[in-house]
């Protein structure tokens, strides 16, 4: 009977019980790239809505989005994500292309240097 309760509990909770046993290496391998992409998507939508860039000290300045994107692109061009030992996603150049393409697709201005 106890075994049946455990099985039913696992089925009801779905996959979340399995995620408890994931390691940081599993996160780097399976989820890190998706989280980066989601952050880019969210920032593009915020810019399109006229919101301020998150995490910037002087986000009210007129060139805040330009500085935000230049900073992100600089980081991706340095390919800082490759220092993650278990990362298996796209490289920094892919993310730079993704930023530029997504901004163009949403009618946002070209990023000035």
C-alpha cells in the first residue's frame, strides 16, 4: 500500500520530482542556453514596449538600450559562456546574431556602437 501511495504521488507531481536530483552540470547542459535566449526575448519585448533595461544604473538615459545591447554583445563576443565546463549550447556568436535578428524582426533600430 505504501508503495502505491509513493507511485501515485510521483505521477501527480509530474517531472518536478526528477528535477530535484539535477546537478549544476545538468543545468548547464540542458537549460542555460534556453534561459539566455529567454532573457534576450524578454529584453527585446521590454525595449519594444518602451520600458527601461533591467539592471542598469542609469536606465533613464536616452542611450540606455544601446549601451545595454552593446554590453550584452561584448560579453557574447568574448564567448564567456564557454568557460562553463558542461555547457553544450550555441556559442556567443550565435547569441549575437540572435539579438540582432530578433531586434530587426520587431522593428527596433540598429544597435549603434
